[in-house]
């Protein structure tokens, strides 16, 4: 593989896989463009060298069907404004018209391809009829594998060089993130600057973190974070579990959770995690008190209650003042801090104080010299909402990919280039 910093794109067409899977409001305005801005160093380098960039991405999960709501055309104007140059929209991602547009690209120009997931070939999962037999499934999967190769080859044929800068999608073994790399020789494929810096920053947490190492895992559900929580028990000194998952743990301890979000099928696992934490000497912190609301609304009536004694008809929606004090003391005295998932419903101001305090403590810890890393779509939205992004050492653009990397898994998008 080549190194982007040493590569000269002059006269070359580079096909760049980015992750422009960004959030929109109902007017199709981008509500957080972090991922677009994060791709700029790579795109600018290609253009500045005198190359042209063919940008490809997915947006949402259109499941192999053309759906105007998920068109990359919604991103075109914002991309053009961010790069500071016109963007040509291809209207499709493969086919003769796209090929012609790619061929006529001049140095300094950008061609934006249509959403790759309008084709089933991108994800490589065949659509199976209901009740398909094992044999039918096997045949359909083999056929799709061939189609995926052809699709990847066609994408590759648009350019001289392949750059993968989509860290947010590096955990997917898709046509544009992995298979395409087979159609470029070693010197003509590389990571973009974003993947390089994501890996470098995550390694500070994964490999030999400075101690004490504190992870704050929050969010709505235990189920979506269970593997990472188990895995972190081998790495961290302090594990703060907040947000909705608090109540599965509280119920597992025999507490009353009222109407709080709770996953009964994970009660045994929650007990197991508490036991393992004790065995491994990990300081596991759960909220001692919470702000409960009488409805899931910013206008709810609220009261502060013990986290294991939520009255019927009430639900825990934020960490309470005592919990916040306990969490922040640990965070501010850490040398490595990882935050994934808000500790309350931060989208509603009434229940945002806990997450705000955690964010402030991370900034304070960082000022004292800690390395802090925040990842996950909602956590990044949360730190941006508070205007504190500059006070953190690194903000990852990834959600699922970040968690898989932290779990120690080899990401297909990285393996495809590194070999
Ligand atoms: N006590 C709670 N009850 C219900 N929902 C909660 C609670 N605490 C936090 N949440 C919700 O959890 C959501 C964030 O969880 P999630 O696990 O998705 O975070 P993330 O990992 O940062 O984001 P992503 O999954 O997009 O990468 C927020 O929308 C927040 O409102
Ligand atoms: O937002 C993300 O985590 C990435 O863009 C990957 O999206 P996916 O989960 O739909 O593959």
C-alpha cells in the first residue's frame, strides 16, 4: 500500500470512499457535517496535487433500491461549499454515463457518485424469496458474490488509484470498502488522512493506554453495547455505565425501575458483568440517583430519586446530582478517557444536565493532560450541542466501526488495504 502523504496525485483520477452518511432534518438540511469536514484533508490533497477526485459513499440503508430520500444529490451543494469548488453529480455510481463523466474529469475536478447502496451488490447480500431452501440460499449467495466482484471492478475502472477514507464504514466488508481493493495494485491503494488519524488516535486507547483509564458507556440500551462492555473490562480501571442501560443493571440488583427503559433478557448478563468487574478489580460505577420524569418529554414533571427505587409511572431519564458528582470525580482524575453514549436524554434540555456535566469533566480532565476520545453519532452530537468539541483530544467520526475496533476486531476496510 502507498502512504497518502507521500503520494503525488498529479494527473491521476482517485476514487475515494468516504462516509457521508450524515444526519438530515425534514427539509433535507444536513444537521451535522462532521463527516464531510473530516474528509477534507484527503480531498484537498488530491486536488492540490493536480489530481481529480471521484467521491463515493452510502447514505442510509436503502436496501438495494433507488430511493430519492437517500440520494447523494442532497449532499452535493454542502460538499461543494465545504471544498470550495464545483461538484459534478454523476446521477448513478456505475454504467456508461458515469464512465463517460469520469473519463472527461479534469485535474482539480470532483465527481460525486450516487448512493452505492442503491445496488444490492454494494453490501453483497442477495434478496431471498420467503422460505428459500438452503440450496437456493447457497446459489443466490454465490451468484451475488460474483455480481459484487463485477460491481467492484466497474467502480475500480473509473480511476487510477483507490483511497479509502471511510472509517465510519470500515467495519463493513462491502464492494466499495473492501472488495474494490483487489482491483488495484499495491502502490495504487491507500488510506486517506482520516482513517490514518482515526487509527492513530484509537490506538492510544486500545494499545497501552495511560492509567487510570476510564470508559463512560451510555446510550439507550445494554444490548447494543454488550460486547464492548465485556471487552472493556479487560482494559479499563473505571467503567461508568450510564443512560438507559442503568436500569437493566438496577433491576438485576433487585431494584425498582418504574417505567424506565429496561431489557429483561439481559438481567443475567448484567449480573455477570458486575461479577466479572469485581473479579478483575474494575471500579464499575452506576448512577446512585437519577432525574426521573413522569413522561418521555421535555415538559415532564421531574423528581430526583434513588436509581434503584423509581416510583411507578416515572422513568429515569438523566443521571442525578450525586451520580454526576461521583462520575465527574473519577473522570477528572483519569489519564485516558473514552466516552460512547450520553448518560441521559441529552436531546431534551430537562434531561441534558448529566451529559453536560460529564462533557465538562472530560474537558477538565483533558486540560489536566488526559487523552480523551469521544465516538458514536449521538455522543458527538451531544458534545457539539454543548460547544465543547475543541476541549476534547479526539472525536471519532465512527459509531459501529469504532466499537468494533475497540473490541480488537480487524476491520475489513483496513485489512483490504493493509493485506
Ligand atoms: N435514561 C435514558 N432513557 C432513554 N434513552 C436514553 C437514556 N439515556 C440516554 N438515552 C438515549 O440514548 C441515545 C444515544 O444512545 P446510542 O447508544 O445510540 O449513542 P451513541 O453510541 O453515541 O450513538 P450511535 O449509536 O448513533 O453511534 C440518545 O438518543 C439518548 O436520548
Ligand atoms: O453511520 C455509520 O455507522 C456508518 O455510516 C455505517 O452505516 P451502516 O451501519 O448502515 O453500515
